[in-house]
């Protein structure tokens, strides 16, 4: 496994752990509000999987683009990043819409895990700077 793949896998694992912690907190809040039910649990799990998957594919594309730039193909790397973004967003939106339309998932619980990624990244970067 190359060094860049190890980095992507490590970062994705960190995001997945952060998502799991945030998901547990979210479930705790739902439980305190007496709203914890199967659609909330399913929505949270699917939302977290989509969030981690979105991060993983973004990291893979960024690594591939950086490899191209390293080989003096900066324009190719930029095109790769620009073309991958709408594809990731369309796939993510399609999955969210399909899940929400099915009626098996709580929509708020489906969307909240997508918002957890940024704070998790900020917390991870805070602790990396301190080390």
C-alpha cells in the first residue's frame, strides 16, 4: 500500500470514529427527547455511512489529483477535482432523496451526520497541531 493510500485510510478511519461518537450523542439527545425510534437509528446509520463515504471519495480524488500535479500535470489534477465534485454531490443527493422518499428513515437523522464531518475535521486538526 502506498503512503498516500495509508494516509487516506487513516483519515477516513478518524472521520468514521468521529462520526460514530457524534452519532451516539445524537441518539442520546433523541432518547432524552423520547423520540428515539427505528427510523431515527436507520437514518443516523445511513447518513453516517454516506458522510464517511463522501469524505473517502473526496480524499481519494484529492490524492489522485495531487499525484497528477506532482507529475507536472497541474491542469489535469484541477480538472479531476472539478469534475469529481458534481458527481459526488449528485450521488449523495440521489441517495439521500431515495432514502427520504422511502419513508423508512427519519429525514433529520439522515441529514445530521452530514453536518458532523466538519466539526470532526476541526477537532482532529486541533489535536494534530497540539502534538
